[in-house]
C-alpha cells in the first residue's frame, strides 16, 4: 500500500508557464498535457487564468480547459483570477479553487493589476463574498507575490509582506502563501518569512511559490519545508523558466522538486517516471520552447526505488 503524500506539489505550468512564453499552446495539446500530469499522480493543477484574451491570448481557452480538467478524478482544478469579473467566469466554468495574486510591492501591484495593494485586499473581500454566495465549496487562496523582493522597487519590507497576508485572510481568503516572483529569495530569508507567516496565520499559511532564476529554487523549497510548509508550486520542465527571456520567471522544475522530496523519503504521491513522460505532450504542444530539468536529463540514480502510487 502506498504512503499518503506528505507534501502537495501544485503544478502551475499550464497557467504560469504557458502565459510566460510567446507561443500559444493549442487547446488539444493542453488537455493531453493535463491528462498526462494527472496520470502521473499530480493532484492539484493551476490550469488557466481568467483574464481578457486580448491581454493574454494564451489563456483564451480557459473555460474549455477547466471544463475538461474537472472531469479528471481526484484533481483539484485551480485558476488564477485578478478581479471579480475573472472570478465570475472561473466559477461559471466550475473551478475548485481560485488563486489571486496580491503583490507586496506597491510598484508591482500597480504595474501588474493596475490596483493598489489596499484595493487588491478589497478585491479579495469581494471575491470571497461572491464564492460564498454562489459556490461555497470553492477555496480561495491569496498568493503574496514579490514577497522576497521586486525588480521595480527592490527591497520589499518583511513587515509589509506579513501584514498583507494577514489582511487577505481577514478579508476572506482561506489561505495565503508567499511567492518569489522575481527569483530574489535566499534560504535564510525564506525561513524567516515563512516562520513569521505561520506564527501569524497557523494552518492558513499557504504555499511556497519559488523561482529558480538565480539557482536557489530547490534550496528555497527545502528551507520552506523545514519551516513546516507542505504545499509547493512548480512547473513541468521549468516552463517559462528561462530568466533571460522577456516575461519569463524561472519556475522551479516539477521533476527536480519531486525527485528531491522522494529521494529524501518524503512522499509526493507522484510517479517520477510518469511525470517525466508528461514532458512529451508539453514538448509536442510547444515544439520551439526550451524545457529544463536536471533529473530528466541525468535520469534516476541506479538503485533508486520509488514506492508506486495508485494513480
């Protein structure tokens, strides 16, 4: 009998990865990719963002993708929504979980969503009230972006990060996690901030969303794990992961993150061989886009044994 997963790996490639690259993956390929991730045992996938197609044509098929994903058994289907209009569309499509980007950087908040941080907290409140009225089973997560620094304003005061996360939960978010949007974080900083977040929010402290822009993605995930974090965002093949490409952000490679935990004896519920095989539909859908990952290139170590999961 397989162990129960001890960490949740939340795959964000179909949203965070796809909207970071210039090409648009055809819908049929997206669905095959999501099917392959599910077959590998991935049980939470951020499949789309509900934003105007003129701004992000890569996400024009968001509703269709959600309608397919919710047919996969045991899968939590998550979508990013920047505002109430997006939340209405996501709820109509049938998502299980909404995630909202709330920037700790005042400059980034205005650039990213054209709202102040205070206005975004009110947006969290409005969306929480909306889902309670129309779909009370749907979860709402507020991801605090630029929590570890910002390319626009530089340092982001830690007190402001924690205060914003607390305000989001008070406004109705079920949990609030921390995102290293621009890849500035280091393990000591990650430990410090997640320790403070968990002290303030307890079990409402959410996921670690780390980037590998400067090579510290896995080290930062391990630091978060050692502070008690049990949900981690990652992107298959590090999609959107070239730090030199415009708009790309260096996502942690899902395959490498799963390998790290499994090699440590921390169960993820994900079959590594099937996860690596899920790169094929990704590459087929975006043939000109580079994919990353040390584990897929090197292969699994000789004698490596992974408990097989019922997926």
